[in-house]
């Protein structure tokens, strides 16, 4: 889910959960691994999503203690590597035939979306890599690069703007999604049956990994983040873990007191 132009952090309402309040109300101290893990432990994927794609896996990473900063040598090296990976892949196959992109196109059709009009975030970034990936800030640069290098959709969001833990469901069609159109803030609603990430307030990302909302988007001041790595077959569990490991390794360089927790959500009946 490529990050849009950075926006100023909006004030969010405190979560009703004491576990999440302990993270959100923190002004100086960094959240502990246990606090981050407690936040992730309440995340879930609805059974109807697994009915649509039994092979789906989500690997969630919560991180605190990030020191915001501009793009640097480390993030630049990752972006250049990602651009080279994309160039090699696209020299061998059209973008829509790359294995994991093809799987996500099929998944989109499964809930009624048209992948040629609403591209999954991996496809959008891989296409963009041909002419050069954006340089936003080192946090955004890192996760965009990891997405392309490991060929999987990867979303990054501001954890402090969450109200409750993340959940992946199929929309009723009445949920609120805050976005922007023609420079104005607008509220949209997902299509009934659409796969959406959200929290207690509303939708945080539409069509699984197509478009993020404004409220939880990363920005230049983000110090606590949530990353969502999406996987379908033929991407293996080992490949998913490798992507997460490289992301975590890069995140640990973004501060002197970075704390991280992770969790995999998978179909137990698969």
C-alpha cells in the first residue's frame, strides 16, 4: 500500500482497551515488547476472508521508538536494490504475470474488484519502479523497498492513530473511509463484500491492500507504526518470514530504543 503524500498527524480518540491506551498515551517512554504484542494479540482476520482465500496469511509487525528522519543512505540503497529487482522481473515477464501479483489480481476478482482499475499495492509499486520509486522519508522508503524486493503487498500505518487493534473483514458497505478528493477531505464507503482492514472507528485500507485512509497514514512525525505483510500462494511461509526479517532489521536502525513485536494470522483450517 504505497503511502500518499505525508499529512500532519490528526489527533485520534483513545482506545477503549487499556492495552492500547498504554501505547497511545505514552509521551516519552517507548512501548515495551509486551505492550506491542498485546496490541497485536487482539488483531484478527474474519472467517469470511479465509473462505474467500484459504491460503491467505498476514504477518503483522508493531514497532515503537522510531526516530523520524529524511531519506538516508540505507533507505536509498534499499530503493535502488528494489528498482533493480523490479527491472529484472519485468524484463522476464509482464507485470500482470509476475506470480504474486497474478495471485492478488485473482483475489481481487474474487470479491468483485477489477484489478485493471484498482491495482494491489505490490503491482502499483512494481510498475512505478520502472521509472523510479518515490523518495519520501526513510521509514516509508524502507517498507516500499521491502515490498518490491520481496514481491508482496506491504502496508505501513501510524499505530498511534488506531482505535482498537486491526481487523480484516468483508464490508457491509456502511463503514466510513476517510480519504481526499480534489484537495478536500471526503468520507467514502466500501462496497458490500469488499475486503477491508479497519479498527473500531472505520476503514483503514480498502480492497485488502489497495488504498489507505488518511487517519492512520504514516507521516513525517510517525514514531510508532504498524506494518501488514500480505501473502497468498505461491508465496511461501519462508518467503514471508524473510521479508519480515529484512524489514525488522532495517527498522532497528531507525532509533536507539526501537521495540518490535510480530504476529502471523493464518487460516487454522487450511
